[in-house]
């Protein structure tokens, strides 16, 4: 009797479920059998964070442009600013009109609303929040060795 592992993925638009073989011999790291699970996406990969084993792959070899490169770079700049002490995770960020008006993936923030850097980081990482990135863009911080205020992401 073959054991099966059940997988359910929830997102805002749909719920996707399926079963995949659970025993190690049923699939290798080089070839993953996707069984009956199909994701409504151009490609998808699910990796076990502990073992690094690929649990699911769909069109994993297809070359696609990276998604959200600007968001990843924004996260890098924010995390570097935290690491260097220019800002902290507890600093407050005020949401601008422009940030609140962003479409697409967002946290649905209102103009004038305040969130900590940590809350915005979670929003950008977990929901790919466009409004969170723009709020970071507008965030200002005081550099440690200067009295001037400088934008984190200068244009």
C-alpha cells in the first residue's frame, strides 16, 4: 500500500488540493511526479524547508522573468538599513496618498495610517504588497552620523 501526502494551497482566488506519493522512492530530486495536483500558474515549485526536497514542481524548467524584483530590492535596502542601525523594526512609517492608491497586491492601507517597519516587511514578503513598498520608498530616516534626513530609496 502506497502512502500519500495531501497538499492544500489557499490563496485569495482559489483552493487547490491534490495527493502525491509520500514515500521517498516514489520521486527523486531530479524527477518529481506531480500526480493529480495542478496549480493555476505558469510554473510552481514547493520545497520542504527542512530537507530541501522538492515536494511539487510544475513547469519548473520554464524560463520566466523573475517576479517582483523591485520588491526584493526594496526589501534588501530596508533590511540593510535595519542592519546598519539607520532604522529599526519598531520605527513607524506613515502611509502616503500615493502608497494607499497602489493597485495590485496590497495591504489595503489608508493615507495617514501608521505601521512599523516590521509590519510592512511582513506585508511585502507575505502578500507582495505594492502599497507597502511605496510606503517604504517614502519613508525617511535620520542617519546616525548626520543631522540630515535622507530617503532610503533615492530615485
